[in-house]
C-alpha cells in the first residue's frame, strides 16, 4: 500500500501526459517522451515539497527555543517544557513532540526521548538544542537559559543569511525551469503539424528526441546543483 501511495503521482502524471500528447499529436513516440518528461517534473515537484517542509522545520527552531526559555523561566521542568510543544509548538513539529510525550508517559526515559527526537529531525540545529538539554538534565546547569538564548540568536542570523542567499540565487532556479520547459513546449506546438510527427517517427528523429530528453534532464540537474546551498554538517551524532 505504501509503495502504491509513493509512486501513484508518477504513474498518474505519466499516463495523463501520454494520453494528452497522443490525443493532440497521434504519435505514441512523442507521448512516451512527454510521459518520461512528466515523471521527471513530478519528481522535481515532490522533492520541492519535501525541501519546503525541511525549510519550514529549520525556520521553526528559534520559536522552539523561545518556548523552552519561557517555560523554564516559569518554573516548568525540561520534560514539561518539551511535552508542551506537542500542543503549543510550531504546527510542523507537533507530531514529533506528541510522540515524545507519549513515550515519556510510557517509560519516563528522558534520554531516550531526546535521542528519538534527534533521529527524527536530523539537523545541526536540533542536535545542538537537544545536546544542551541532555547535558543540563544529567549534570544540572544554571547556564542553560543563556545557552539557549545564544543558540536562538545564532540560528536566527543563520536563517536570515541563508534566506538572503536563496533569494539572490533564485534566478538560477528560474533559468533552469524556463530553459528546460521552453523547447518542449515549442515541440508540442510544432507536433500539431503532421510533418513534425512524421519527422520524429523515423529512427533518426526518435534518436534526436530521446537525446534531447536526456540532455534536458542532465542540464536541469546541473543547474539545480549549482543553486543548492550547502547544508551545515551535524556536530553531534553525525548524518546516519
């Protein structure tokens, strides 16, 4: 069931593209080419949604720190402050902290709960926050609030800088989208003519068509690679 749910968007996109292009051009070869292109486009959309979710989580860590600082100042324990995030924290993070809350109620193992959260989020920001909480819980520490505030300021500055760079590099992504889509939109318009369909029905035309498809995907991957910001490496635990 999970396999079908995962690949359903790709199958729907490929079949829809094939049927649409075949109805417009009466060419199965062009239909196959555009269905393959639609699979690549669907992959880009799915990856983009995943990336947006990760960015949303990254942007929420300063809010999490503010909540922890406020809760600790009001006299709550670390456990209570973290479980409160299941209802009052950022919406995108509430499911993870709800699992933490359930696990704490079951076995009361704080260290295990923190480790599960670190495995779930897998980011340098979460590692630093959770490591500070673990040290404070096991050894005690009057400097926890100061550490959290400093970490919150650092994360805000880092997010601001990354957002500024991302805006300046957005033209690279826009260029990649435009340069990838334009030739195929033009081909679809030209394919309305029988002569164009006939030309791409020959072995040479088919070869040119699929070489063009390969080059389009390769160029898009390269442009996307150039516009990608390097991720901050994890200090505690590493990427596993």
